[in-house]
C-alpha cells in the first residue's frame, strides 16, 4: 500500500486522471473477456444441438426471435459473437495504446525532470559522482520504473479477468 501511495505522489494531476481512466478501462476489458469466453460454450451448443436452439429462443422469449428459422438464428448468433469479439479486440488495441502512451509519457516526464535537475547542479557534483551512475539514473532506473508500472497494470487487468470469470462461473452454476 505504501508503494501505491509513493507512486501517486510521483504522478501529476493529469497522470493521476489517466491512471484512473486506465483502471476503468481495465474493468471493461475484464468484463468483455469474461463475456467473450462465456459466449463460446453457448455458441458451440447452438451450432451442434438443434434442441438447444429452441431452449435458447425460449430464454429470450421475443416473438420475433421465435419466428426466425433455426439456420438463420444460428447465423445470427455466430455473427453476434464475431461482432462482439471484433469490438473487444478494437477496445483492447485502444487500451494497450493508452497504457503504453501513459507509461511512455511518464518515462519522458521523469527523465526530463531528472535531466533538468542534473543540469542545475554545480561542477563539484559531477566530480563527486560517477558519470555512469548519473546516466544509469537517467535511462535504466526510470525505464525499469515505468516498465514496472505497466506490468502492475497488466497484472491488475489479469486479476480483474480472473475475478470476472470466477463470478460468471458462480453465476451460471447457481442458475
């Protein structure tokens, strides 16, 4: 928890807002992953079992759906799942773009602040410190920090996916 509070102290207001937006996007990604995985089993059942099609039509109890022939209904379900997967992957592309944009902008800002701090130092500071230490701080340390932040966000997204899948399994087992 202390690490998270230290992380938030490093972020400026815009980066905090973007981080919270990324967390929101993570929940949407988790829910869409759970729905997409959960839609595969009914899709396979609809394709393979004609009796399940009638059961599926009764679940949605709309007069329009009941009048649709089974072949067209199967095609409709396949197209719906395909469209959902396409939208999900487009959203995933947007999410990963936003994630990498966040980490790269954070890395740029931290490197800029560190470099400007070094520029304001007097000559004695540079005589006392090894140049490779200063360069390591500018490049490697900041890069590792931003990679760690991106990795934490991906871990959080995977935990959300697992939670969403578990809740979906519990929901379907209870019904």
